[in-house]
């Protein structure tokens, strides 16, 4: 009888072994998921917080308001450069002051709270996705959200957008999970409580949209499902009462301290900004579509397929129909809501991302379970994603501004976190080489992560407005008694870098500020100046500055090239440095008449 031999490299012999190893790895991952998932998110979101200067205006304005709140002890009325700033509610500032208390004031602590909100948003997607679609779909949704450039960059940026987006996300997921629970159950009560708490804190974070957007989405969802009779089961009156308990104490206190607050905040900032045209960033109706396509790249390559499949699954009915309807309505209504005004800001549609990530995670889970079945060409997508990832990494060396700012050795140091993540994902892709769909997911994640981290590392090369270098000179040379004057400009990040108790002296045409349209530093300081008479000591016109009597200590001037000749005719200046459009000089004394045209000494 002929013996049947099996070669050593036969797939039949190795298939059970490979399957056993994969099953063992999955068991370990599930056992330690409660530690691995938050730990991985902490490493990913927190490792790049301090690798770049502050980006103005937002990263200077809002963290500076929190610093002044901590300095003056007034937690009711926010102040910017010593004058009231009531454009936004105080939740962001309160959380920033907590970060300053715990870790001091530096780049890392300034961006800590947005990064923690980014992590919280991912964990919320995981929790909701696991309850609605299962563990693997939830993990894939987290992968999509965390490696989407729009979401990750927002988590590295110290402003209010991601904070309110995560609170709206929490409210909508809580409403969804509450609806899935029995009517009189304790779980439904807890989820509704969490939903209304999120709405209340959303109002304290950004204003009325923290309430309007969740109610608009959930109300439309119930009506389209023909379940409007379920609205009383959501306890809306009790929810509004809870929201009022959260918000009204601050609104009452700030109105008592600033009688002009109600008209300025609710009429001008909330209503006029939505329906008016007297603001910046006028964009066409379709503006947010390319924003989402770029912000979700490379996952946006799969988004049309995911939406089409979700719509098909929705029409077929089934247990997942209500969830899919909400996930389709949620981003559509938010994008439509913010597309109607003429003034548009990129960060406004951040609340749409969690729903899109969960849709994509659900579809990826189906593809991994059933195979793409001709809907996608995984090899083409994987190759394209890999090429784009390598192109993004090549940009790190191609942009001369980045190397000039950091220097090659420092740049190599800053790339260590990126290298670790790329190596980990390369190992993942190699381990999954026998499974083409999973390899495609891994390479898309690799592309997304490389874009996210590259964007953060590259951003200083495109930022010409940072005053970090000038602040370092001033910290070394200017004493506590010296006066720092900014002529014709207000660099939003400079007060944070200097960390001085006294406000900056700003010289500007405040009459022009009253007439100017749009959002800018002149209008921000002008509104506060009108309601803070004491600010006349540091918010000056050119005539008031020229009439100032000599003061003890040195006088340092920051100015634009447009006023350099004017100041050179008045003072003998010692040039100290320049950054972007600002120059820094020390005043040595009055300019001699015969040197008025060339009094800037090196």
C-alpha cells in the first residue's frame, strides 16, 4: 500500500494550529480588554499633547480665560485680558482650571481635557456599539473613530468643539439605550438620567445646541418610527427640570453680575450667529460634505457602502432597524442644521462623527463575518491606504519648515511615538496576512493613524502666528515691573506663555473695533472694554499711549511691520526678535530728531 505523506508546509497541518493560536489570542484580549482598551487610548491620545506650540486664536483665547479665572478667583464671569468675555458658557474654563490646579500651566495640561473627552467619546462608542451590535463591531467602531483625522486632531486642540460633541454623543446614545430598555426598568431610569445630565452639561459647554441637537434628533427619530406616543416615556418635563437645575444657577449668577449678559449671550451669540451674516467663515451649503470626507479619511472610502448597506438593512426591517435609523438620522440632521447658516465653522459637525463611526464599525463587522462579496476590492483599498500612509510619513521630511523649527535631532525624538504605533500596526497586518478583509482593516487603520499623527507633528510648519519664541525672550528679560505693550494686534497665545498677573497693554483703534464685523480680537476686547471701565488703564488708543507718562521699569513693544516706522520716529528701539507678523523691541528712550527715520538698532 502506498504511504500518503503530508508535506511539512501543508496548509492542512497548520490550519488547526493557526486557528488555535487566534482563538487563544482572542481569549486573552477579551479577558484584559477592560485594561487594554482604555490604556491604548490613553497612550494614543495623550502622547502628542506637548509636541507643538499653541495654535491661535482658539488655543490662546480659551485656555487663557481659564488661567485668568484661576488668578482672579472669579468663576462666574470669564475674563479675557482683564475684561469680561461672555461669548461661551463656563464648563470648558472650569475643567481647564482643574487641569491647571493638578498639573500646572503648560502645553500638556492645556490640551489635557480635550484629549480626555476624545478618549471618553471612544469609550462611549464602544459601550453603545457593544450593546447594539456586539463586541467586535464596537471595537471596530472605536478604531474608526480614533484614527479619523477630524476627531483625533480635535482631541489635540484646546477649544470647546470636542467637549460639546462628546456631551451630545453621550445624550443621544443614552436616549437610544433607554428606549431599548423596558418601560419601568431601573436601567431606563439610569439612561434617561444620564441623557439629561449630558444635555445640561452640553448647555453649560456651548449653549443651547447642547439641548437643541439631542432633542431634534431624538424627536425626529421617534416621529419617523411612528412612536411619538413614546415621547412621554422619555420624561421630557422632568428632564428639562433637571437641565434647569444644572444650568440656571450659573445663568442667574452671571446675569446678576453682568446685566447685559442675557441680550449679548442669547440674542447676539446664539440667535444672531445662527441666522445672521455678520460673522466670519461664510461658506456654501455643501461645505460640510468635503469636511466629513476629509475628516474621516481613509474610512470615508467605505462610507458610501456602509450607508447604502445600512439603508438596505433598514428597509428589510429586523431588530437593528431603530438603531440604524437613529445612526442615519443623527449625522444627517446635524450636518443639515449647521449647513443652513451662512457662517460655518469646521468643528460644528464633530457631533456627527460617533454615529458615522458606529455605522462603519457595524458594516466592517459584517464584512469580516460574511466577506465583502464583491462590494469592495480590498486589495486595491489596502494598497491605496498604504501608499497614502507612506506619503504622509514622507511629508515629515519634505516640509522644510518643520525641520527648521524643531531641528532634525528633535524631530527624531518627537517621532518615537509614531514609530511605536506604526510598528505595532505593521505587526498586526503581518499577523493577519492570511485573512484579506482583516488585513484591509489593519492597513486602513495604519493610514488613518499615520495621517492623524503626521497632521499633529506637521502643524507647526504651517503656523506662522505663534509667539512662543518671543515669549521666551520676554520671560528671560522682562521683570515683573516692566510693561509689555502690543501695538495694533493682540496675540492670543502670548499671555499664556508669559503667565503674568497683569493684563497685556493693547494699543488699537477701538472706534474701528465697534464698527468691525465678524469675530476678531478687536471686537472681543471691545465688548468687554465697554463694560469694564478699569480696562482703560491697559486697553489704549494710539493717542492715549503716546500721552502715557514715563513709568518705572523697561518698556517692551510688540508691533507689526505696518507701524514700525511710526514707532521708530517716536522711540529709540532695540530689536530683540520676530515671529510671524510680529516684531519685538525694547524701548531705549525717545528717538533723537536726527535719527527719527532710522532709530531701530540691532
